[in-house]
C-alpha cells in the first residue's frame, strides 16, 4: 500500500454519531428502518426526518448501499449498507461484506464526500466474526484508496475497545501509523 493511501486512514474509538465527518456509514437492515446497534443509534440521533427519508427509499439488499441526508447529525450524509448475516463463511459472506465497503465508497465518491467514517459492519446482530470482518474492511478500504482520490480520509470508528485493538493490529500490518 502506498504511503499516500496509508496516510488517508484513521482509527477512532467512540460513538460514530458524534463524529464531524462529511458522511458516516451505518450497518443497516434491508428495510432501512433502524433497529439495534449502530443503526438504531444513528436513527435516534438523526431524528424522525431520517426515518421518513428511508421509508421513501425503501429496500436495500445485502452488500448494497443507499445515501441520505445526515439530518440532526454532525455528518452531512448517512450511507446505509446492509452487511451479510454470518452463516459459516462459505455462503458469499466475504464478497458481500467487501461490497458493503466498496459500494459505500462509490457513493461517497459520487457525492464528492471528502471524509467518511465506517463502523464495524455485520459484527453485531449479523454475527460476522470481528477479526475476519476487520480483515475484509481494511483490505477493501486499502484497495479503494490505491486507485481513487475520494474520499480524502477514511475513519474506522470502533465503539468497543476490543474492536479498536483488532483494527490497530491490522492497520499496523499494512503500515498505517495509528
């Protein structure tokens, strides 16, 4: 990975709804109606306007992404992506998870978004193993940054310190100084 690409990756531990970035990503459900975990927190923090906008969008299949306004969040945009439910790793879960990141980054680029923050996608209710999800996330973002100018900065936002530890280790392996 090039030095320029490595310098565009950050890691923070905390609440993604509080970040002052151009866009945050939420690990949504297919109906885009909020729920548990990060998506529930995003919907609560963004306010009722988000629910209305999501209702108008409708459905989002696994691996795809949709974009809305940030409403009451510091972020101007919310990118909703639906991670795969972990079965056993032999049902296309890695491909779908990778596409969550790639499709989110494509939306960011298409909307001129300079900074984007990702949570740990699919590791909660979808039960994707955290270490494996981290590997997929870092590889997908690193590959994207090698050949695209936008976003200028990608932030991995981990709510739990145990997840942040996994990301620190993985990012260190590819030469990202955290």
